[in-house]
C-alpha cells in the first residue's frame, strides 16, 4: 500500500498554506487530524521552498519546527523533517523525527549527508538544481526524466560516500524544482526511470503550479484549493500506479480515497 505523507508547513509564507499553522498548537492539532485521516508520515517544514522564496535562518527554522516535531513524535506519529539545513535535520532527529527530507539531495548544505549519516534516520534525496530564487533558469533538459534519474544516481553515490546505507534512502524526482510545467508532466510520465534506481520513491505534486495550469486550461472557473486537491489525488494515485512508495500531500483524505479506489480496481 502506497504511503501518504501529510504536509505540515509551519511557515508564514508557503505557497498554498502559508501562515495557517504558525501556532504550534494549531499545527499539532492539524497534524493529528491528518494522521487520523490516514497519513503514514507527517512531513514538518519550517522554510518555504516556493518559487522565489527567500531563505530562513536555521535558528528561526528550528524555533518553528522543533516543538511540533517533539509533540508529534511523543504521540508516536512518524515524523519527517523537511529541511535544507544540516543543523535543523540533526536537531529534529534528536527531537524524534525518523526521516530527513532534503529536497536538495544534500546539495544545499554540504554538511547535510555526513551529519545525517550518524543519526541513523532515513533520508529523502530530492532532485534539485539550485535555490528556489532562481531555479527556473536551471530548467534546461534534453530528456528530463532520464536526467533527473541520472542526477539522483549521483546523489545516491554522495550519500553512500557519506556513510548512509542504501536501505535508508528514499528518492524524489522533485516535481516543481527547476522544472517547467511540461517538464513536470514528463518527469511523472517517466517516473519508471527513477523507480528503476531501486530505492523507495516519494512523489510530491500537491497543489503545485503545473496542476493549477492544467485545471485552468480545463475550465474557466476559478481554480480553487478544492480543485487543486482533487487534481493532487489523481496525480498521487497515478504516481502510486507508476511505482511510487509514498506521495506527499496537503489533503490526506482525498488522496487516501483515490488510493483506495485504485486499489479496489487493481483487486488489492
Ligand atoms: N515539495 C515541496 C516541499 N517539500 N519535499 C519533497 N520530498 N518533495 C516535494 O515535492 C516537496 C517537498 C514544496 O511544496 P509545499 O510548499 O506545498 O510544501
């Protein structure tokens, strides 16, 4: 059964849910609800990666995320920490996080892979070509799905060199990171290239701009959050079909239902 990672952005400025969960009590309550809806992991982030976002100092990031990581971990909820900073990753693992989710695959902070190696936590290596502030300038590919897989292979090598056992790795093709709308669809269409690397694969499409664009092209009605969550449930179910081990979403209930229906179709 494909896992569902529930997104908890404890940030004032994430592109779809910024500012909603900056109060730790509100954040924890929301995460508990996502867990009750079927989230297998809660992915806690304190720095927005939305296109054009400015970096947040690591101490401010930790002030946002650590109380939430600690409270959820104390409840026995599996927590992943979504961060580019080695110091935040290590502090979050000490606070109970079991997984470090680095969308840069260890490229943003050169200390990340060696710092995480010693913690024993699992590690998400995302496909990334540079900071959100100018990532679209880097969206140059001849065959995007293949290049994503080969660049991820290089990150697997870097993780191994840092002492992270292969069984601890989770790969993510980085939908929306240094990719245009059409390139995101090509990455999803070619997801088997990433799956073929032989690790668990995580896919995050939730509410991303390429879905908004596809929905806007489908109807002139306003592209509401509800429509983007429905689109996310569809892409997440298709990603599961294509071999994703887990999907990362804001609306856990919608994706849980979509995965259940695909499972029923497949006789699972
Ligand atoms: N996308 C965002 C943030 N973190 N982590 C992983 N592993 N994969 C993603 O695709 C990903 C991520 C950006 O989306 P958000 O601001 O809605 O969290």
